[in-house]
């Protein structure tokens, strides 16, 4: 096939489809490459245009079954095919390394990556970016298979994030489209219960309760038949809201893990370049992550001396031999002036890849970036493990639970944000404290329960509840001053009490203890908001959401952002954030108040009154008196501004 016509040295524009299959276009015209390996080579180079890849690595990736000279000859043939199809100027490099011209290549994968970082996609475009990476193409070697497997996991993670965000943003203005996006989200991984719950909620929101219940039953049957487990209590509780008997059907016995703790093995990261310096850096990264994880007192981290005896290519064997529930693997690559790290988290019990991500920095920032990358990895790993742990612990019969599991069960009931569930949580935390008097987390759980009771207006005497909760928080800190959870809970309670100096001390200590703990940044964001400091409030709330986008409190992270944007005179942004928060937690009052204020400040009093009227109808104690216990510690300027807006919308 003749190549495209080139003008001087300017390359033609190359468009690549990598999601849902593979195709290539040159200046809008589809081109065909003659061999499967030349197509795979173009796909590999197209994932990182502008980057030079060593010829030896490409040979090992695509022709690992051939001798070196034969593999290099095959690479030369494949590159010749690329030049004929794309034009000579499209392929760059030298005798040692090759790549594609950076400004000549655009792909759907690069678009997916960009949208996950910035947002702003329309629902129609999002639906085109959820296909399987190189769907229908099979690898014929271990190295190629490992690369494709990682990229498929990573693209699925990116697509889930984009679909979930877009569905939530779209629901307020076009519910049927949001439901379609949620169906796409479920199709990516039907076993992922947060995806199922989002679809169920949106179906119920549309008024089609029968379809919502049918979706729940489909989810329940899939988990029972394929994994031998029940849906998590969070999923069953959602169904019970729709129909009392929806979750009452008998199910098979549950599988119960023997090890009650969060346990993880960090395997030595692989150096894709296979040189001595790379091995040193790769193992150093894994070692740093292992060390940082050990700072989490409630995570059992397999010692480096044990986990480093295994290779990343056999995470299942490592998990079995080491008794770890989760396994973290990684691959480091260094290309000219850049370093990239690909990381995956595996649930050893099910064999599923929970999470995959790639990080990249200039090589000149090699050591400066190490701490930042470690913190990002820890945040992703921590959030995924704890979400899994809550759902796993709640599948065990109560009689089989120890203090650790009782704490997690108590948290699940607390996160229901309902008075009856709060009483169940109180009894569970008390039982855990009785079983383990020296264990700080049950005391912190009792303190957190008081915090939730005040925030959600579930207690008759907020001041007495606050005093008792602060006492539990101080007891937890006395038992274990290194517990970030205990420090955060006490810091947030002191924020509500108006003791901002002490609140900041505890919250900053929590941040020092665990720089990747999302709740710490939410607490700091709230404290800065209470102090009428919108810019640091926004910074910390955004950081909380970035660290833990699936957090049970994610809606409240958004609410802090919404109020901060109000203070920064951006009511339109505040409105969009508040609407997302309302959809995520419909029975939480503060997001409704943020939405009301945003509408008032845009002179949309009719819409604001509608929000308050709906809140009064659906929620309890929607009044200025009802929110007074929390607003007492807020600076007068912010309090008066919010109260004036709420009065304008008809709040008594």
C-alpha cells in the first residue's frame, strides 16, 4: 500500500482506535497493516507517542520466542510496514530506540486519560471510551500478555471512574442518559457492587422501582452463582428501601476468610529495563511502599524479607504462601528522560484485579517524585482494601466476629446514617471495646458515632452528645496516639465545638501519621471552611476526593467544595458540586443547604425554594434551629451569609 503524501518533513495526522478493537487512520483515511505484529507494534508505540522505546525491549515484547538477530529483523520489517502506511516522518528514533512523532498521533486512549484528569466529557463521547483495550486481539507470549493484561485493567479503572463521574453529573438534567451510562459501568465489571448500586439508585430515582429491584436480583444471583456469596449489606439495604422482602430470599452459605485482618504483600517491583540501577530503584519503591504501609497499625503487612522472595509474575502463589489477602505488584520503566511505574492491586481471594494505575515523572525528578507516587499508591490501595474489607466483614455471622471485625461492622452501620443503624453501631462498638479494652478503634468508633449523630441531626441533645463523643475521642487518642482515624475524629469534633486551634493540631498530626488518608483532608477542609478560609478548604476537600473517590463520605467532600466555591464567588460551580452530592447521599441535609445557597446567589429564588420544600418533605428537622449545633463554631461572616441565603429560600 502506498504511504500518505508528505509535505517536507511534516508527518501526517494519525488517529488510533485502541479501545474496543484496533484501527488506524492517516489524515482521516483508514489504513491497513499487513501483519498482526506490525499492528501490535503500532498500538504499543501509540500508547506513548513522542517516547523512544529501546529496540531490544520491543524485540523481547513482540518476538520473545525468537533469537536476538531474528527478532531484530522482524522489528525492522514491522517498522518498514509502519513507515509505508503512516509516512516516513511519523516514525522517529535511531539505531537504539524508536517511537512515533508526538504531535502526529491522537488516540481514544489518550482522550480517556485526559478526561479522567480534567472531566468535561459529554455522555455520548464517554460511551465510546469504555471498550476493552485491543479487544479481540490475543497475545502470543508472556511479556506481551502481561502488558495487555495491565493495560486492560488500567483502562477499565479509568473507564469506571469516567462513567461514574459522568453519570452522577448527568443525572440531574437527563436521568435516562445517566441510567445508560450506569448500565455501561455495570457491564465493565458486573461483580463491582458500587456500580450495581449506582444503577439501582438511578433506576429507582426514575420511578421504575420494579426495574431497580430486578437489577438487584440480577446482581444477587450473579454473586451467588459465580462467587458463592451474598451481596454486601450495603447493596441489600438499598434493595430493602425499595421492597421489604427483596433481599429476604435464602442464599448459599457465605465464604469466610480465616484471617480477620487487612493483610497485604508488596512484591518486588520489576525493572523492565533489566539493568542494575533499575533493579535498585524498582525495589526501593516497593520497599518504601512496604515501609509506609506498616505505619497503618490496622494493616498486616508481610515483611519485606518474605514478600521479596517472590516475583511479580506469580502473585497468586505469593498470596497463598504468605497468607496475604491482597497483593501489590509493579513494573518500572525508564525511557530517556522519563520514568514510569505501573501498579496493580489483586484480591487473592477472588483473583480479581481491584485497581490498576500508571504514574510518570521526568527522570530529573526521580527522587523528588518518589514520595508523591508512594502517597498516591497508598491512597488507592488503602481505599480499595477498606471498601472490600467492610463488605467482606459484613458477610460473616455476628457470632464469628472479633474486635477488629466488629469495628468494621460498626462502621458499616454508622455509614447508613440512620438513627436505628446508629443504635446497632453503638452496641457493636461497645462490644468491641469490651472484648479488647486496649484497642483504640472501638473508642474512636463511639466518638465517630457521636459526630455522625450531630452532623445528621439524629440526637436529641447535640451538646451532651458532643461532650461524650469528645471524651471517647480523647480516650482513643490516649490508647493509641498513632491512630490517624482517632486523631481525625477528635479533630472534627473539636472543629464542631469551635476549638479550631486544637482541631488543627489533631488533624495535622493525623496527616503526618498517614499522608494518604482521605478523611484527614476532609477534616482539614471542614476546619478551614469553619475558619472562613475557602481556598485551603477547597484544596483539602479536592485532595480528599482524589485520594478516595469511592469514600462513604465522598458526597460531603463535594459539599465542602461547594461551600468553598460559594465563598470564592463561583455559585455556578457550587451548584454543580452540590447536585452531585445530593444524588450520592439523598438524605444528607448539608448538600441540600449548599445547593440552596448556590441557587440564591444566582438569583434563582424559585429553584431554591423548591429545594428547601423538597428537603422539608423528605428529611427531618430542616430548620435554622436544626443546624444551629454545627453552625455555632463557624465564623460569624460565613454563618450570617449562609443563614441569610436560607431565609431567602423560605427556611424558618
